[in-house]
């Protein structure tokens, strides 16, 4: 049986860059849990799960455009030096809060006389990803609320 829209699934996953850097992994830990078509995971993961049977494993190659997007030079922002933004270092990653309260990392690119130039792209923007995925379980969407 394959999961359908709204079903909650448990998967094991490992996300790596094409140069082998492990970004995250649930192998050896708690599985990732999400509702199919909830827009809470990368589209490539969501779409692959819909074509899988419980116990099946796949390896996905997800181009940057379908992962966290291409690197966008227009996402560089100038932040005036204020009490809040004093003492930042070039190369430092700082965290903002997104609309839903989620952490939003950004990187300090350079310091100018009265401001810092911050790159607001996702840290993985422009990177192709490899995802190892195993479908562990399909739960009834009427009985279980997803974690994400």
C-alpha cells in the first residue's frame, strides 16, 4: 500500500550534499514524521514517499532548484549597525525568526562603515542534495496528528 495525501508517514532519511557532507539524518534515531502533501518537507521527499511501499528504500538526487532553491544574489540585505547588530564578524551565522517562529539562519558577508551586509539565502541554497529515504510506516491520518 502506498501513502496518499493526508496520511502521516514515518521515514528514515539522510540528507547529504553531493560532496558527502551530512546535513541531517534520522538513521540511528527517531524517524521523521510528516503528513503527505503538508508542504513540510522538500517536494522531492514528499513526491517520492507517495510512490513507495512500506519497507522500500530509495536514493533521490534533488537539484538545488527543487531543494532550497538556487543562490539568489538579491537576497543580500544591509542592516544598520545598532546596539542589536554590533560586534558581528564576517563569516558569522546569525539567526532570525521566521513568520512561524522557525529559526532562519543568515550569514554576515561583509562589514561596511555603517552597516553589515547579510546573506539571507538558505545555507543550502544552490546545493544539489542526495536523500536516502526508507518508508517505515503509514499511519491513519484520522487518528494521528503530525509532528510537522
